[in-house]
C-alpha cells in the first residue's frame, strides 16, 4: 500500500475528519524527500549539491532550486529527517561546488547548470534573481550550522558577488539589471550581448537589496531600494502594491525567507500585509472567473508560474498592471505558499484536493498544478525545485517560523535591515 493511499483511507474512513497537522507534515516530509532524491549527492561528482530545475529534465540543474535545497537541509536537520552531521556534510559539499566549480560572472551564477559538471547550460543568462535565491539559501545555512567550514565558504561566496557590476542609473534612479549574457545569440538577448532588462517594478527581487546592502555604500544601497516602483491598485478598498502580471510567486519568493511580519520597510510598508492582500486577491479573482474555468472556485485557486497543459506558463490575477494571463491552471504550490498569510483558505484547498482530486498527490506530496478546464482534465506529473522549495519554506514558517527566524537574525540580513532603515513592527 502506498503512503498516499494509506493516508487517504484514514481520512475517508471517518467522514468529516481531516488531520491538517498530519497533512502539513506529510507535505513537508515529501518536499524534503524530493530534494534528497533530486539533488546530486554523488560525492565524486564535480556538481555535488546541485538540484534539478524540474523532474522533466534530470540533466538540468537550477541555481535557484539549489538555493532552496540549501534551506531544505536546515529544515531536514531541524526535523530529524537528516542528522545534523549529514545535513552539514551535504551543505559543505554544495557550498564548495558553488564557490569553486559552478559557472559565474563576477559572482552571479548561470541560471541553469549541468547536473554532472556544474558548468553553464548552453548560452543561458547569468541571472541576478536566481543568484539571489541561491544566496538566500547560503545565508540561511551559514546562520544555522555552527560548522566553521560552512561559514567560511558562505562568506567567500557572498563577498565575491560584485553588486556594482549590475547597477546603473536612469532618470535619477539607481536600478539593478536583471541579467547578463556575454553571447549575442544567448538566452534573452535581443541585439547586442550584455545586460538584460532591469528591476524597476515591485516583484520578487526584494531580497537583492538586502544582500547588496552590506556590500555597497549605504547611500547607494538605500537609493537602489527606493528605485523600484511601488505600483498600487485597490483591492477591497485597500491599497495593494502589485507586480505587473499578478503572479503569486512574485509576492512569495523574498517573503519565504525574510520575516516581513516583524519588520516594516523605511517607508512604513508592511510587506506581510501586502502579500496577505495579494493572496486574497488571487483567490477572489479565481472565484469571479469560476464560470469560465472549471478549476477555479473558493477551494481551488492560485494563479502563478509553473507546469500547465500548454508547457511552462506564467499566469496571474488582477489587480495588476497588464491584463493577466490565465488558462484554468491552478498552481498548487503557490496556493500552499499562501499558508502563513491566509491559513484557513489554504488549508481548505489542501483538504479539498486530497478528498476530491487524489491525482494531485504523489510520493513527494502535491504535484505542481492541475487544470479541469481542458478536455480531458489535466493533472501535472511534474515537480519544479523552486516551486516545491517555496511551499516547503512557507509551510515550515507557518508551523515553526524556523526559516524566517534563522535568516532574518543572520548577520548580513541584520546589517542590511539597519542600512536600509527597516524598523521592527513592535
């Protein structure tokens, strides 16, 4: 009997019974097994410690997924799924790979790497946000483990990042570029090789300002944080700072590590409350479009980036800046990532999926997504490292606040909060 069928039979045997604490633990444990099974743990491999981008291509590693994995080892050690020594050994080896073998430009990693060599995949870009996601894992691991080698490797990696390299000035604002590609025919290059786009909107990049704050002149660090737009739209009579397409993940990635519930930004913005409103808005949008898309209703919602019947898709909801793209695909991981912000609504969706759509559950917990608006109904059989990672961190934060407390209390983040003039909420 599979672990899934056993759990479902327990639930169905007693009508009305749903042990949500058990369900959350099973999802966390499944997510940790995903990282154990889909990370290169071959001690003889030059790519030791790298994690797959998705189960669709086991040869392709994601530098961002590898950052989520570094945080997963902290959770695994705290929960006893790995011994502290095992988790430290994996972390130490992964950091050595990242520092000495993984392809980078001035400390910014290639978005995708080969799972067997740690070398750049094709002509992919050197990505600022994917590097930042990786570095969040580095910061968390160094703050949690007392191992001197881990802390030394992490410090070297953080010091190597040349944040000035991606800074530019435009219309009196200091901004970050999104990526760099030295190849004229490389990914995302339209024209000449070099820098790609800019972070000039509110999105998932807030972690970058924190990471850069202790490495740059404080005045420049504060100008960079002030440089991105805070585009505001109303939701239920309250202001919501939106990202352009309304994708949920952009409200979650920085907040998966930073304890925004206990810190206000220098302008008094409560990013935790903003994310809570964004989660509610995404759910409300799905409810309002339930007549057009069978997947959407009060217990099935979540529009974000991930797997879909049409390939990898970036979906979103209003309010946002451009008409949101959506096709009836519900991003399960993004809904799960809403748990700390809207726990009742999220738990209701989890219960609904287990009871009515067991196809969404497998040996690693919930799959990425599903869509009932297509014929036949479609259920993802894939998992993405960044998706599974984000929901893992949010579930752990909801239950124990572990990642929020370890990361936010770390020396580089405490320095950044002071430099950027964040203030405690109480």
